[in-house]
C-alpha cells in the first residue's frame, strides 16, 4: 500500500533557529513523519542560508510560483492526501487551486498566531488606546476567518485564541484543533552560580519584538542598570536592521548582538530572560525556550497569554514597568526565588507543552477527517459557500495576473 502524502505549502522554507514559526513548522513535519507520511514541502520563497535542510528528514523540497498554472500541474501530479497551508495568506494564494484540482485532499491551516489579533493590538497600541474586541473586526480578520472556514481544520497554538474564534467570530469548535509548540522538559541546566546577565531574543522582522526591544532600552533597562550596574543585557535576533543596531549602547551594558549562532547557548547561560512584549498574539518561542533551558523570565500578560496554566510561570508576569524592574532585580539576586521559578517552568512544560499530550489526539483527528470528510464539510456549509465564491473570484483575479505576467510574443 502506498504511503499517504502530505503537501506543506510554506510562506518560507523553515528556519527553526530564526523564529518560533520555523520551529513550529519543523515540529509539524516531524509529527507527520512519525505517522508515516511521505512529505513534500513547497514554497514560492527564495532559498535562505539559514533554512533547515529538509533532506535530513527525507522531505522533498519543491519551488512553486504565485499566480502560475505550473502549480496546477504540480499538484495534479503529486495527488496529496493532505495539504497543510502555512498561514492564511498562503491558503488565499493556493487554496482555490487545491480545491479545484485535488478536491478530495484534506485542507489544514496552520495559523501560527491569529494575525487579526496581533495587528488589532498593534494598531490600538500605536493609537495609544486600550484594545477591545471590537478592534478585531478588520479586513485582515475577514480574510483570516474566511481562510479558516474554507479549510477542513485549523491548528491553533493558543487556547486563548480558540476561545476568541469561538466566542467572537462564532467559529464552530469542530474546525479548530489546539496544538501548541512542543517543548522538552528534560534538558540539563547550567547552575545559578555559573550564569550572569539578562537576555532577550526574537526575530526583528516581527513587529512585537522590535517594539519590545525599544521599550527595554528606553524604560526597563535604565532602571535595572541603575541598581545592577555590574549586569548586562544581550539582545539577540535574526534580521536586525540598521535602526536595531543603532540601539547598541555598551556604556550602559545594553548590547545588540544580532543573530545568535545558537539560541540554546545564549539562553542557557543567561540568568534571566526579559520579554516586555506590549502587543502580539500566539505563544512565544523565546519564553518556551527559556523554560527549556532553565532560565527564569519576566514578561507581560501578552507575553504569557496562552502559555501559563493556573497562574504557574517560570518567573513573573506584570504589565507595570516598576514591578517588572523589581521582579528582574529580585530574581537576579535571590537564588532560592530563582530556583523556584526554574522549577515552575519545568512543571509548566510537562503539564502544557509536552508532545506526548497531543500526539494521540492529533492522529485521531486526522483519521476522523479521512473517514468522515464529506460529512465534516457538509456541517461547515458556510465554508463551502466561501469556497464556491472564492474559486470564482480569486481564480479569475489570479488568472488575470498570470496572463499579465506572460510575455507578449514579439
């Protein structure tokens, strides 16, 4: 019997050392590999020197083009059983082609985070107003929710976002599956006495990270440095721009380091992770990694959203800058408090982010979709309506672009 085939269409080729999204994608590949799927990863993106070598996992790599009929030929030849879209913008581009040329394939959307939530919070923050759920109902939300409805299942990393989708957007819970980033709670830790300094890490192309670094430089770090002049903070992240590099200020022990060769090395040697995130969505890879390497953290309610469990955290959660600073100083100085935070982090990983908690239910969900796809789709008739109109509107727009891009014979 032939192996079942999975086609993943990625926004970019996975870069697990550059972002949480890259790590997440690699975990999904390994999860499907573990269940015996033959996997092809396709993307319209350019190659990157930082991308993961998919050949190591025996995953086929394919280049595809936007608004080009070559994809139609490609997918008809591949005949995947499942197509996984990496974020809704990819489903918008390729979903109608999948439905038209491979209608029996299960369509799964990996949201990474809710873009409409992240952007609504970002816009509210920039307007200096408090975010409310009424800010959610934007054009981005219309596109993202339509994408969720067109798919057979959407993978959601945050239980907060599932509640939001069900409560505010009235999405049927049968279309959503909670699958967070997985984490390892069994790593060895560098002891307290061998650690020093503070760390922040995050992809600088991600707007919440860029804002957090500016806030750290202007507000948080000066107050910490005043009380801990011997300490430094090291800021790491992929793709730093010139404006990021200009924040480097060694005289106040504020160091912009750029991309880390190994996130593990810089996190596990630091004493504290600082993550003063003021807007965003999803769950934060940097904070999971801090727990994995036994590094206590201080973050905000946005940073910890969808991650803490019954108040459990590997450090402190606060939106007050004065409290943020005091917690950082207390954790840095108090070894007993530091060890308690570290222990709480391990407990949180075991209770919420262990892969074994989700593997069985994920496989069962896939099997149920395979066996009951027609019934499942009939229950999501609104999705069928959106699919019907999308194929007609999006297809003709894409065909027009395709025709426009073709060279006119001389």
